[in-house]
C-alpha cells in the first residue's frame, strides 16, 4: 500500500502523464528523461565545461588573482607573453632578442597586442571555454604586481618584500658581460621568463625583463607598467608608470595576459 510519503516522492512524466519513481532515469511508460537523468546530464555538462576552462587557463599559464572589493574573477599570465606563444598565434616573431623562444616577445605595439588578443579569443577552444583574454588595466596590473605589498616591490611567497635583484632583470643584472658593463649599457638583454623569484601570487618578471602594455590610457598615449632589462632600478618599482603612443615599439616592451570567464 502506498503511503503519503511514497506519493510525495512520485513524479509525473510531462510527456505521457505516467507516475514515475524519482530514482529512475527514464519513464517506464514513454522512455522520456526523468529529473534524475536531467540532473546527471547537467552535472556532466558542468564537469566538461570546467575541464575546458582549466585546459585553456593551463595552456596559457594563467594564475587566479585573489579577489578584493575592486578586482574579482581575474586571471593573470604567470609569465610575460613569450616569443613561442606569440608565434603560435601570429605566425611571426618581431623580437630583437631571439635564439630562445622562452624569452618575452618584444618590439610589439599596443595595436599589435590588440590583434593578438583578437586572434587568440577567436580560437574555438577559447570561445567554447567562455574565457576572454585582454590587456589588464594599470590598476589591475599594480594590484597583481604588489601581491599585498605597499612598498617598493611585490611580496614574495615567504611574506617579505622582495628585492629587485631577486625579482627582475634590469640594467644592473641583465648584461651577459657583468654588472659594470651592464651599467654602461653593454651586453644587456632579455632573459627567458620565469628565472627570477615570483611574487606571492605566482607571477614572474613583474619588475623587469620587459615592461608591459596595459589597457589604460593617458590621453592619446597608452600606459605601460613594470621594469625592463635596460631600466635603472628606480624605473622598476611597483608604482612606476610611463606612457607611449599605441604604435610605439621597443626592444624592452612586451605584454602579459589577463583573462576572465564569461559571467564569472
């Protein structure tokens, strides 16, 4: 004999009107999907969607930046965009310092970066994952660079503020001919990404190697942040900023990816 509790569990097929045990995946009368099967389908779809997102983010070495009241759902490239990454999207390498595709790409204008993002975001796997890549604003960039620091340089994983020599390639340490000739501007060059210490959020080269375009503007100019292999130490601080026209290119100017998920 059915009880009121059993009746409460019974559901009605929207397709044929038959009573269905909610533990079943299909209606025993018409074979239509039950809420249990639909829930399983939804869970599987969500799992596949998460895997697609994770694959894209891992492929481009993206790191989730901790949320605060201003910045939420933001991902940053662990490294500056490399020559290998640029070539995989653009089919060319505009860089001056070649010979190792793990060096950051340079000699790219702000306009060049926009073309890169347009092509990257058009990739099928990126679109299906619901991920959008873009240049960070300078506020987003500094927030990610500092990783909680209020001093000259970003925090390290051990909680202390890092030093420039620990975290970046600049005029004083980027020369293959030693520091003295480096200060004279002899032998300075970019280096493969990720060789210095990362900040506390896992981001490398925020204070040196190449400076980075941002999405922010100062009139008709675009703002750049970060240090460069040929900058003096005072130009590599967390809060230092410069600006150039968007068609400007330089041996010490590249960029870093930022990303967000649609609706997240």
